[in-house]
């Protein structure tokens, strides 16, 4: 598993130190589950997780 971090605010997964979605630096290495959203307009998962930008997201971030 690569050392990816998940944003605590929007759950976006990133390898950088800043969240590419909400620009938060509040990232956690303790996350599980991956959801990849390609089209946030038609994706039911995106609606459920309140995701509006296509990206890779973690299901659980702690
Ligand atoms: Zn974020």
C-alpha cells in the first residue's frame, strides 16, 4: 500500500501534504476503503457521501 493520506474534512485521498479538493492540511494516514468517483452528477455513492468533485476518496477516515 502506498503512503497515501486521506483528508479529514472531505475524505479525498492524496499523496501530497495538502488536500487537492478542499486545500486542507488536516490529513490522516489512518483511513480505510476507497471510493473512486468519476462522475459526481450520476454517481449514487457521490450523492451519499456528498462528493461533488471526481476524485479518489476514503470511506472511513479516523
Ligand atoms: Zn479535503
